[in-house]
C-alpha cells in the first residue's frame, strides 16, 4: 500500500512540476545532458508533453546536435505496442532489452513507460549484475526525467550496489529526496563489498539520525561489516541493539551473529548464541559450521556437523559447501577424495553453491579435469561459478589456465566482477606478464571497477610483481584505502629490483599511516638488506619482528635467515634457524646455501646431513647447495658421493643440479669429470654452456673454453652477457689478448650485447696480465675512475708486471672508493716489497691498521679420505708437520730455491722470516697431505686468499721433488702443479 502511495505521489509531483513551470525535461537535460545516450527519434521525444514537458521549440535546443550520435547505437530490437516482458518471464532477453532501453522508454506509439515497467527493468539489470547495462538504464531514466521519482531512485541504489559500483549508488543516494530503508541498507552492503567499512557505520548513524528504523537486513549489513573488519566489539554492540529492536528471534540475524562471532575467533560466543536458540534449523547450524570452516578449524566444523545430524537436521547445499571447505582445511590431496566421492555424480553437483565449491576445491588440488567436469554440470553458471574455477586454478599455481578460462567468460555472456579481476591480477603477477597486466587493468577501467579499493590494491600488487614499479606506484597513490597487501607488494618490488632505499621509505611511511605491518610485509622488507653495510638496519627490523611476535612465523624466520646470510652474519642466521619452532625445507636450504656461498662448506654439509636425518626430502636447491659447499672447500670425495646418490634419482637430469656438479668438479680441479657431467646432460641451455666455459677458464684451459663457445654457437644456443663474462675470463686466465679482444668486439657487433662494467674489468685484467698496460689503463679511464673492479684488476696486473708507480696510482684511487678493503693494502704491500721498497710497504701496513681495514686470516683445507682438515696461518703445528716443513725448506735450498723473504715485513732475522713463511696455511696443509696420503696421490688444497709467491714456488718444488700432482684453488683460479710447473704460467 505504501509503495503505491509513494508512486502516485511521485508521479503527481512530476506532473505538477511540468505543468506549473514547464521545465521538467529541461531540468533533466541541463542536469544530465552530457551523460545521455543517443535515444530514439524526435517524434517520440515530442510525446514527452504528456508529462507536462514544454514544446520542443521552447527548449531552445538543436535537436540534430542533441542526437548527433544516434547512429552509434544499434537498435536491433524494437518492442512494439508498448509491450514489456515482466520479471517473471524467464525467457526475457535482458541483454537486448537493456541495450535498447531508449526504444522501450519511448515506444513507437509515443507513450512513456510506466513506473512499474522502469522499476521492473532496473530489477532485471540488478539481477544480471551487468554494470554497463545498469549505467545505460540510469542514463535513460535521467533522460525521461524519472530520476526524481523517489520510488525509482530507491531502485537505482540497490541496482548499482549489486552491479559492483558503489560510487554510482552513493551519488544517486546523495541526490535522493526520500531515502527508503531499502536504499540505506543497500548502500551499507555496497560499502561492505567495496571495503569502505568505516562508511558503513557512518551511514548507519545517519540513518538513525534521520528517524529511519532499521530492518533485519540492516542488522545483517552491519554484522557483515563487522565480519569483514574483524571488529567483534562493534559486532557485540550490534548484537545488543538487535535485541533492543526485538530482532533477536530472527533466524537470519542469529545465523549472522553466529557467523560473526565464529569468523572473529569468538567460537564460544558463537556456540552460545546457537545453543540459546529454541529451534536450531539448518541455517543456524550451517552458520556455525561455516564459521569453523572459515577459521580453518575443519575438525571442529565436522564435529558440529555430527551434532547437527544427532538433532535430525538434514544438511542443505550450503551445509555441504561448508563441509567441503572444512574437509579442504584438514584433508590432504589423497584422502579428501573419499568425501568428494560421496557428492560426485549426484545432483548436488548441479547445485550452484555445492558445485562451485567442488569446482574450487578440485581446481585448487590440481584435479583440473574433475573441476571442469563439475563446472560443466553446474546449472545457471554465473560469475561466482567462473570465479570458483579461476581462483582454484590460480591457487594451485596454474595461472596460464586461469587466464584461458577468464578469456572464455564473454562466450557465456558472463561479465567478470571485482573478485574475478582480483584472481586474474594474482595470475598475471605470478606470470610476470606485463602486457597481460595492462590489458586486465584496461578492462577493469572499462567496466568502471577501478574505484573498488580491494581490487585497486590487487592491481597495484600485480604491477609490483610484474616489475612495473612505476605503474604500481601510480595505481597505489590513487588508492583511497591502502591495505597491508598492497603496501607489502610495493615494498617487495623495490626490495627486489631497487632502489632498495625506496622499500625502506615505504615501510616507514606505511607505519606512519597507521597500517600495521604483517608477516608478508616483514618478509618483503627484509629482502632489501643484502650486504654487510645494511646489517644494522636489518637487526633493527629483527628487533621489531620480535616485539610484534612474528619471530615464530616460518616465512618471517626464513626471511631473517636469508637476510643474515646475505649480509655475511652466519652466526645470527644460525641462531634464528635454531630458534624456529618449526622448519620447512626453505629454512634448511637458505642456511645451507648461505654457509656454502661464504666458503663455510663444512658447516653447510653438516646441516645438509642433519636435514636428511630429520626426514626432509631433498630438492634441487638442497643438492645444489651441498655441491656448492663441496666446491667451496675442495671436498671432491664428498661431492662424488652426492653425485653417486643422484645417479638413479630424478636429479640426474636436472639442469640446475647438473650445473652445480660441473661447477663443483671444476673448482676441485677435476675437469674430466666436469666434462663427463656436461656431455651426459640431456638438455644444455645457456647456463650449462656458460658454466662449462667458466670451468675451462678457471683451470687455465683458455683454448678449450673458446672451442666450447664455438660449439655452443653451432648448437644454436644463444650466448648472453654471462656467457661472455665467462669467455673473457677464460682468455684472461690463459693470457689470450688477441682472442679476448676479438670476442669483446663481437659482443656488440655480432650479438647485440652492450658490454657491462664486468666485461670491461675482464679486458683490463687481460691486457694488463699480457703486458699491455697502456691499453689497460686507457680502458680503465674509459670505464671511469669510480669503477672499483677495473681499478682492482689494474692494481693486480701492476703487481704481476712490477709496475710500482701504476700500482700506486690505482691503489690511491681504489682506497677513495673503499678504504676498508684489506686486499688493496696487501696488494700494494706486495708491489712495494717486490720492488725492494720495504719501508713503503711497512707504511702501507701501518695505514691499513690505522684505518681499521680488517685482514681476514688465511686458511687452507685439504680433503683426505673424505674427511676435511682445516689449517689457519700461525697455528701451532704438530712435531711431524714441523719436521716435514723443515725438510722441504732444506731441500729447496739445496736445489737453489731461495725463499721470498721480502714478503715478510717484520724487522727480524732471515731465520725468523723463513720460520714465518713455514706457518702459511697452504704449506701446512701440503705437509699434512704428504704425511697422510700414499705416494703418487694427488693433493687438493683450497685456500681462502690469494697464494703468495713463496707458497707458489714451494708447491712447484713439491710436485717435482715428490712426484706429486698438486691442485690448489685460491680466490683467483685453480693452480695445477705437475713436474715443477704450474698451469697459471706464474701469472697469478
């Protein structure tokens, strides 16, 4: 009765306005003219006079201009004689009718549609949830001047809300003269859906202030807002007010209260509300079961289902969907099938709710064919059905398949909504597909969904994960509501791609704006600390993590381990690892790889073995880390054992593991075994070829490296910048300046690769080692004096070639860049000492101590019988080792080999200096090897620093006098000593 009265009143007011002032349609044109769609013919417009409109000539408008776009719309369907299908007509072609709404609005007979016809059409638009059609309908309503009819306005608000455009709904609501309870409540639901939770309660306060009484649906909207914001305190207040309004007995209200308490984690309160109900039906039981399922408490949800069955309450489709979700949280891929099989093939699959849930679960578990079969059986598939399939595929990791199905949606006449695009944004982000990301963003704008705050955050995250940080920031800055996910994604993007200072800036800004960082935020920002200089800042973040209780989070813990290993603080990384209550494979891999990369191979292998004892399944990262550890300490025997364990396994053909094997054998000086692994790999990509070239290079086999590169070209594998770094480095180690220069020029001319600073460094070192110091210095000037690597290469070459003055110039420029690099001072001291300028060498040593440049203690390891033994310079020696060293020293003197005493700067006698040289780590390791290995066995030693001249001469002597092949790897290359010669040609 009230509705009819409202309609009559509204229509009367329009008629009265038209008759009294003759400006009803002029107002509509003035107010909405720029938004009007091209509409019908002028003859139909003339009939607006029946609503009190003035004569067209009095409008003073150029009608040809007004309708100059008339041909832009294809009026394919004309509904003659004013006939209009009702909402009950299931065959009503909504898409075509809405597209031709103007023709419907102005019938060929000349009459305007009735209020009932307009509201019926608005309801159909609302039901279809098509925003494009909804906007066309709104435009036509405005044209007809019916937007000022209260009854129509109060249908426009829920229509826009259900079509996902809260901003349009808010505009209509704001202009409305009479706001019904239905409009108030619909807009509340809209604010909840768009993430503007605070506006819900502001709107509710305005509703109470206006004197409008809330309804059951108002309470449901408020409770939904409490659920979305996890604000149980407001939910309790709503609960109290619902009791005051006499709505406590309403089943839907109580079900929502149960849902609100359960999803907020107040499960006892949820159970209490349910138990207090005199009659517990399937809706209230399902609310509790669904609440447990949403919290991930699958077992508790199943227990409540058991109680429900005991009371004789049969489940409905919603219950089954909740139970499936509960099973999804407690079951594995293997045993969830038992429950799913009970539903499989039944009519329940056709139910949209159950079917959609089954589709999502099967897709998420990787049962793609089952998911598609059920998807095809679901009746009346809507956007929720498509979202279930797409989100499941995305969660499983099949982003490409998700995109394929997203592109099929228009074929089913289903328009994607904000949820769809949120999933697709995640898919694009995981693929790193920038072009697809731009297309998706364009479609979001086209459908008018860019104002959805949650979707906007997803778009920003998508761009950040696609490494398009400029676009990510542009979207991010426009967001009215920025959530923790978008902040974290932006921080992670800058942490990964730089500048890393921007990651820290946004992290601090995030806290200033009152957004508390979450676990994902901390894992993102920790990636920005990758060097020793950032260690203190990383420690500050660690303290904050401890204070906020995130230290026990496995993802944050793994990020902390990674941060400390990258910054070189292995003790702190180990401490975090040991404090974790639970460790996953990433925890072990991060620590193992960290130790291996810093040369602490024994510690890495210890954790590798412990990892297996604790039952963790190895993956390619674990194996690669262990092999890197073997290469770091020259543990060839242990590396062979790991290789043998992989022969029958899946890793035997893995490219990553194969590359690690080649690298390990090369660093241990066993090129034949490295080549054997290389030849057996079924797939040899550019990384494998580059590693093999590098293996030849570090073992001074420059010509073989070149042959390998040429064969790579014949095989059709395209070289990249890393390949040329390895090739030029091989030419450098083998002193092949002509060949190196040829390939350096070919980089740009034949391969289109712009040389980097690293390539220039290789060429500078190559020219200098080959005696072309003038070319080397000119090239260094070309790179720039700020290039630390180039200056270091020239400084090393100055030592080899005995160019004291050039070395001094390079040293002076180098220390301006990095005053704390102890290696620079050691090189300069060697240059002065070799030139006999011992006083100058002593002054350089004093300078090093004055600036606090810490010199790493020299150490050497040797593997004997798969056991690794480490020796540090200056350590007390056993009697047998001391005797062996004295014997070697005496034998060298007899053969005429004089010790290089000038490298010892201490002001002591020659005898004391000789004794000091005997304390060098590699000499002790060699003496130990001679004592504990049979005659003829190869000795393999790994040193953490560059060999000195005296140790190099000693190794050549031992190889000749004891008939031993010796392999020593220092931080420069691998030295092969045999019959008194070294593979480096004394160029080290």
